[in-house]
C-alpha cells in the first residue's frame, strides 16, 4: 500500500469548512483513496472513497488533483461532533484484504 | 442489513490469565474478518485477518492467536496475558477484495493488571 502523510492535528471552529490534505506521492495507477473517521472509544467509520477529480456524499467531499499525489478531505461547516481522528488510506481495489491505518489527523472543533 | 457484534465491551484481566474475545457478523456470508488493536493514544494495528473458515493470517507476532470456527465468527485468544496486551480491540468485516468500506464493531477495552 502507498505511504501516506497527513498533518498530526488540526484545530477549527464550529461552522467553518475544514480541509485535511493527505500526501501519497507513490500512489499506483490502480490505487484508490479512502478516508475514515474515528471518534474516541469507537471503531473507525468509512467516510468517502475516490479515484480522481471530486467525490461528494452527505458527509464530506474528496478532491483529488490530476496527478493524484495528494487528496483533500473537505468537511463543510463542522460542528463539535466532528471532533475525531481522520485517516487517509491508499491502496488497490483488487486486493483490499487488509487496511493499514496510519496515525491519522486529530481534528479538534472548538465552539 | 449487516451488523457486527463484539463482546465484552470492557474487560479487566490479571497478568497471566487467558483471554477470549468474540466477534460475530450477521446479514452477510463469507466476509473477510479482521482484528485490530489500538493502544492508548496510538494508531490502529492490524493483528489478524481471515478470508474464510479456518484461514488466519497473522500480521504481528505476539502471544495472541485468532480462530474462525464458523463463517461469521472470529475469536481472539491468548493463553497468558501480558501487561502490554492492554488496549482497545476492534473487530471488523468487509466483503473482500475491492471493498474498502470496512465495518467495525464497538470494540473491547482490555486492561491487563
């Protein structure tokens, strides 16, 4: 699986848009980009997945530039309940037997 | 719909005692099953995964073992717990190759004293 690099922590305030960027310089042609969210004392939860350009669902948007060497998870108008750790994972869809999580980005949303 | 059950939620065990954590999945067949551990303030570490009954792959050598006696049952065991086994244990399932949408259980917080 491709190595990913993301900020250790980020701070934001309620109502703001939060963008978390993940670098994956050695992403392979058949790799997809997946983001998970983990609240304290809970298991991670799948948020969004994409291959290129932009993907949007009811929770977040994922922006992937043409070279795919990075991706940005965008959370619109965050609330206190968005305080969590966010993980970026990169790997092929044809052999996803095991997800390997990095340290993630700890997002703190303040009132 | 699919659900995953994991128990117990919390467990306090003395050093040297055995361990058995159980995880079951409902609403699907032949899932891939996983055990992860998260030490306090740390990331998730994949311990074991299974793609079928009796098929177990270990990611990290340790005094833990896993078994899959039935299609939707995954058990994490230890014969003698160490202090370093303390942590938050999570079971997860997926549909297999091509599925990155893992579903995690609610976790077991194990404290070895």
